[in-house]
C-alpha cells in the first residue's frame, strides 16, 4: 500500500507541470528590459527614471540573477557537450 501512495504522488506532480515551468523569468525580464531600451528608449528612460533607490536595487539584483543563471546554463551545456564528445 505504501508503494501505491508514492505512485499517486508522482502522478499528481506530473499533472501540475505546465509550459510555464520551462520559462526562466529572470532572463526573460532582462531581455524585455534590453529590448525596451533599444526599441522604445524614451519610454524606457521615463520608466526607469521613476524608480527609487530600493527599486533600482531590486532591478539590479534581478539582472545579476539572470546573468548567474545564464552562466550556469552555459557551463552545464559545455559540460554536457564535453561529456558527449568524450563518450564518442
């Protein structure tokens, strides 16, 4: 009976997966800000000039987290490629 309960939990978890699980929000936010600064510079400047020091720090932290996640993903991809080449 204990094994059946474990199977039920796995089935429930898989039902909770959505396409949004694959979205990396920090990188998406960073890319959106970058696109906005290039495509709508006046709007971007107006928006960012309204931010207070605490809000600016939050944005900075989010951008740093995006960079960290991107670096980790690149490292993982490089490691996977090296492992695949080593296995060949």
